[in-house]
């Protein structure tokens, strides 16, 4: 129990989190620019969630000894993992109901006016694809279905580490 609790005070654990998220971001760019798969609005939101996880890992790597830095890293990691999972679930639902009259997919991301990421960093956050289109599958699963699994792993790891950290902190 103490091993897991102490894990977050070491740079290596946070670095692993950051590198895993960076690998996913680079994979997204590979799919977009090498395999020519256009990202939809839900893909863009999932990229932002992965970016939040990366930021959490980066902050945790830079200052794991400081409680405030770890707290911010936890918030970014948990928010990215849970929000990303919700977005991926919605994306799968959109793909399953793409023939419905009530199906709709925006083309312009709904970022705050003070942070129009699709205008600042269009190569990463501009949506050009259709949410209902399944243009890639691996082992019978579409991209958002795989992302549900990825976000589930991030969420489970987050919950285990956070609960363990809280339990160990309460012990005398």
C-alpha cells in the first residue's frame, strides 16, 4: 500500500503518465496526417482530454515533491480520463445512430471564446471529419471504442492511486 502511495511523489510515475498520453497524441496525428483519417469534433474533444492527461503527467514530473503540483496533476489526470471516457461513449453512440434523423455532429469545436484552440492550433484541434463515419477498425472495434478502453484504464489507474493515497494519508 505504501508503494502505491509513494509512487506519486516520484518523477518516474508521472513521466510514464505523460509519455503514454504523448504517445496517444502522436498516434492521433499519425492517423490524421499519414493515414489520412479526418478527425471529427468528438475526436478533437478526445484529443483535448488526452492533452489534459499529458499536462497532468508533465506537471507531476516537474514537481512531484510539492503537494499543490500533485493536486493540480491529479485534477488534470482525473478530469481528462473521466471527461474523455464520456466523450468516447457519446462518440460510439453517434456512430451507432448515424443513420437517424436526430443525429447531428458539429463541425466547429465549442471551445470558450477566450481559448479558441481550433483557431490557435488548427493542425491539432480543427475538425474536418464526420462523427458517424467509421473509417478505421482494429479487431472489430472502431477508434472511439478503443478510446473507451484507454480512458477506462486511465480512470482505473487514477482511482486506484487516489484512493490508495487517501487511505495511506489517514493512517497514523
